[in-house]
């Protein structure tokens, strides 16, 4: 009695659906592994990340415990009080020498 057999067993779309489910599970596992990666810089308690150093759109992100602070570069010049502490010289071999006054 062939007409009583289940025709869903021969449906090729079911295998494609199973593959999609498998890829979703693999993607979820990979995302968890990336988030728990010990090399992730934001896993540490204190982290400083500098993006685009020396450029106009430079940003500094500081993580101290659970608190994140973000600083962006601007054209404003800082002001404040201070005194000259010394002079720095660059030697021909590229080393820097600081001479306090």
C-alpha cells in the first residue's frame, strides 16, 4: 500500500531547512566564542583604546571597571598653568633624550 506512505520523507526542501538550522547554530556558537575570547580588549578591568592616532577624527575610549568614557579630538587648544620641565632631544640614531632643567 504505497499510498499510505509519508510523502514528506522525499521532500528535498526539508534537508535545506535542516542545513539552515545547522548554520544558525554554528553562527550562534561562533558569536559566543568571540564575545568570551580572552584576547578581547574589553574583557580587562582597565583598557585604553586609541582609534586613528594623530588624525583629525582621533577618538580615545577609556574603560575603567564598568564605566566607559569616550574623548574625541577637537581644534581647541588646552589652557592651564604649568612650567617648563626640560628639553627633549632626538639623537641621530632615533633615540630621545630628556634633559631636565
